[in-house]
């Protein structure tokens, strides 16, 4: 009998529609919890989910039978529907069209988890756009013309 063994760690980042501050303090933790449950049900394990009022970071341990693009499409679509249905004051909630996904080695996983846990503190001194440019640069991606 054959078995499949994987360690597919992915750091994903995406923002709200037009980077608007749509993730309110009043429901942020509920949204992260809901999204964590969705990951477990559909495509892996969310090691951590964090972010600010206009974007999300997550470290996911992905199952090998679903692509990152399919997982992100489903995750964003279902979480948008949940917010709009569950949070009356957020009926205009939505995510941006794209996402960023970066592979994470096991040796760096705790560092990425700590980085995600400090998002609010981090964004007191750096904008989302600055952070995005640094992430692209750190992963060897040409940031010219890229936008979050």
C-alpha cells in the first residue's frame, strides 16, 4: 500500500477590496476563527491567521490534493458570503481579486507564525504596500508593477 507524506507550508496574503478597512475589530476574531474552520474542513490546517482592517496573512499547512489557487478561490468566496450573511454592518465586504502565496520551509515556520501574530504592531510603522514590496523582494519576485 502506498502512502503520501507532505509538508506543504504556505504563507498567504490578500487584502480587502480596494484595500478598504472592511475587517472591523468587532468581528475580526470571529472571521479568523471561521476561516480557520474552513481550512480544516476543506484543504488543510491553518497554523495562524492574522491581519489588520484591510488584509489577512495566514500560514497554512496544505493538503496535497488541492491547488493553492483553488483553495484561495474557495476560501475567499465562502468567507465573503459568511461575513455578508452574519455581520449586518459588513454587507459590502469583499476581498481583492488576487492573492500572494509564498512557500515556507519548516525551519522558518515559527518565524512566519510570529510575524503573522505581530501584524497589528507591525503595521503601526509600515504600510501594507511597503510590507508587500518587502515580501516580494524577500521571495525573489520582481515587484515592479506589482500591487497588493
